[in-house]
C-alpha cells in the first residue's frame, strides 16, 4: 500500500509519526504468524462472531450510530478476539457510543472513519490489539485466503453497490462490513453487516463484494481518494 499523507488526522507531528510507526508495525504482524484453518473440501468456512447493528436500539436519528458502521464492525471483531458471546442491545449501544465519543474527543472526528484510522485509532490505540494489518485486495480469492487462515476481514464498501434490500434506499455510499466466512457451494461471502438489524450471517455473492470494495477517507462525505482496493485483516 502506498502511504497516503492526506488521510492522516491527529494533533501535530507526534500523531503523524505515531501513525507511521503503528501502520508499518501492524502490517508485519500477521505475515509470520498465520495458522491455517482449512475447511474440508467444498464445506463452508465460518467464524462464530457476535453480531450487532450499528444502531442496536434502532436510534438511526443519532448521527453517531448512523455513521457507526466502522465502530460496530471493530467491536464485533474484538468480541471475537476476546472470545465473548452475544450481548444485549443496550450493551452494544453503550460500546458503540463510548468508542465514537472517544474518537471525537481524542482525534476530532468519528464519521466515515477510514481503513487506516480504524487500524491505528481503534485497533492500535483504543484496543491495543496488534494482530492486524491492511492488505491490498486484487481478487475475491485474496479475501478467501485470509478466511482460510482463521482471520476476519473488514472491508470499506460502496454500500449502494451491495444491493442490500434492507438498506434505506439508495444505501450508504461509505460503509464497512465484517466478513467472517465463505460458502463455496453458492460462491458467497458470509458477513456481519452492521447496516441492518438483519445483518447477522448476511450473504453477498463474491463478485458483488469485490466490486463494491471502495476505500474512503475520514471525515463527513469526503471525496473518494481512488487507488487500490484494500482490507483490514485481523487475527487473534
């Protein structure tokens, strides 16, 4: 991945260099510690990951929850990392709002959080979880390869291209989903999509998932930066 200076947000030179150190440190952590969890031939691969929507109590008028797909996705990942089970909606709501408010207070923004800032702010700073990396995505097979290693994947998406009938039309232009499995019989990825209360184990065709991947930068409806497709890969 080419480093994009324009997506750095923080307080001065200290935050800039900390972001650089964290970015390059995290990207090497997964490379030497992969543990393959290969499914039997033609059998689905799926991880048990607790689910929440980004508005657990359907408070979509709250802008923090309306724009909370990144926080909800990361929180589901960390529940998996910690071996936690399902939780009540009010607990998920508290976790999402606590994380969102923390981002706003420390970094001055919590909307449309970029892949890079999910890596550095959320996983690195907030959770202090280092077994995570940003990787390029040149095909759907690269996502599948990470799932076969027992990893989870977060993807920045053009939500409108996902064609999810449960989204409020036309769907979000900037959205993040958690990919936790794959079904070879139907060529579908199995996700926890926080954009709908029906998002647990939600299936998308692999071709649609790959096409819809579209990185975005931190801020409110900021211009799309272009460049290659990317994912966050997380291990325990």
